[in-house]
């Protein structure tokens, strides 16, 4: 989603491009984006030049919404919050880990894609990834020096 947000100004972004930049398998991205589409976080554009785009402005998409949409967990407990962590009973630190899980969820609720996109560190990584991608596609640029960006 962050890659999509970073490249949104150029129109729909293909999953193949995200896969290449992020080193994530295309089939896994297809599964994730199906879930993101069902949660109305992205929309697809068919045809030449098609791909995915954000369904809403990035300021209104919180990181926790992305995590929840793809059924990931920020649960810090070993028992997935069920309380059967110590031989079927609640362990001594169960409530501590539940509280941490809640704090993580609240923290991620306060961060939007826009917040991440504007971070200098994120911009530098994205620029490095784009330069490496370009260098890999143009034979005479395959020796481009990207360490200046890092």
C-alpha cells in the first residue's frame, strides 16, 4: 500500500511493478490486493495502463486499516488473545501482552499512508528502489551508482 501511495501520482500501479520493487511474489500481492479491494482501500483499473489505485485519499487510510483488511494481526500474545496460553489457562503475563497489543493497534490507528509518504526516510528508500529498477531495465545503466541515494 505504501508503494502504491508513493507511485499514485503516475496513475494506476501494476502489481508486477510493486512485486519487482518490493521483492514480493506477484501471486501473494494478488491475494492481498483482492482483500484490500473488498475493504474499499484500493480500486482496480482494467485495460492498457491499468493497475491499482487508492480508493480514498491517502490521508484517510490508516495503517491499521490496511493490516485489518489483509487479516494480519498486531497481537503480541502467544495465544491470540484467547487466554489459553499456559496449559489451557491464562499465563501470568497475558494481560500485559494484551495491553501491548492494544497499544500497537492504537499507535497504528494514528498513522496514515500520507504520514508515511511524507517521511524523508521513506522517500529515500523509494527513490533508491526506483533507480535500481530503472538501472536493471536499461542495459547501459546497469552499473548506475545508487549509493548516493542511500
